[in-house]
C-alpha cells in the first residue's frame, strides 16, 4: 500500500513566523511531488510542485525534496492569518499516473 | 490555470434517491477524470478513474453499481450516487487530467448530504 504521511497537526504559529510542514512517502519510485492548500469546504488548490532534489522557492513558499530520505517539506515564510488552512502533500506514483494524497496538516496562523 | 466546473456545489437529498454530479473542463480536454471522496478531517480518497469513451476503473472497496461514472466526452464526466444513504454524505471532488498528462485540475467540489 503506497502511503503519504503527514502530521495532522494542528500546527500553530504566530503571524510573521515560519511555518514548516513535513511529509514522507513510501513509493521510492515517485517522481512528482505537490503541495496543495485546502480551505474548509473548498477543493484543494495547488501551491507548489517539485520534481528534483533540493529547494524550490515561489514567493513566501519553499518546497524541499529529499528523495533519498523520501521526504518533502513546505516552508511558509512571513505566515499570515490567511495561510490558515489544511495543507495536503501529494505524490505521484512510480507509473506517474496516480496521485496519492496525505491526510493533511492543519495550520493556524495567529494574528 | 485551467478550469474544471463542478456542479452542484452542494446538494441535500433524501435517502434512497440518486444524485448526479457533473464536472466540465472549460478550457481544456480532459481525457482522464479522477473522482475523489473526502470525509471530514480526512484525506482525499480516490474512488475511480474515468477515461473518455471507456468504462471507469474503480478503486478497491468502491461499489461500481452504486457510484456510476460516465465520461462521454473530453469535456464532461459525471458521477451518479445511486440509492444514496446517510453514510454516502461526503465531499466529492473531480480532477481532470490534461491530454498531455502533465497537469491536473480540481473541480470546486460537491458537498452531498443525505437525510
């Protein structure tokens, strides 16, 4: 059973701080990795995608991938109350077709 | 990004009735549509994968006769929940894969409540 594991949280950080979200996956052959943000009652929206080892930055968001450790992370700098949501880690399997989602980490940013 | 329009956004139905959920890709052709179900505070669970013009592939444990999926064109896929029961109450989301298979886009989701 291919799995994507996340700490369910909630993770609570003060406004302006860095929020760090982590994810591990079991399929060593996975090639594509994604972070989605999901507000309550809404469908997920794509924040970041990453395909190679290292860091990828987009505005306040940085995704980090370590395939050897089967680990993906998302850093949110200068966290804002509007960042409060559930963050889903998603990994595409070895075949590159099926995407498996983690259960999500709930983030609260306190004003 | 591209848009997948999903309707209705919410629906309340009586136990035993059927409900149809539609997903339309508005500005791209979706050869493949993934259908997910999400219970509160849980992850997205893939129910089935539909391909235009062929039968859907259902995940283990998902009843194909209860969750009817039709993908009649490259821009429209539907999920019909037949003989709905309260335990079918959930958030249903579609996700369309582009022809190139490089990008996928979520619909807005449908909140189904069976009373």
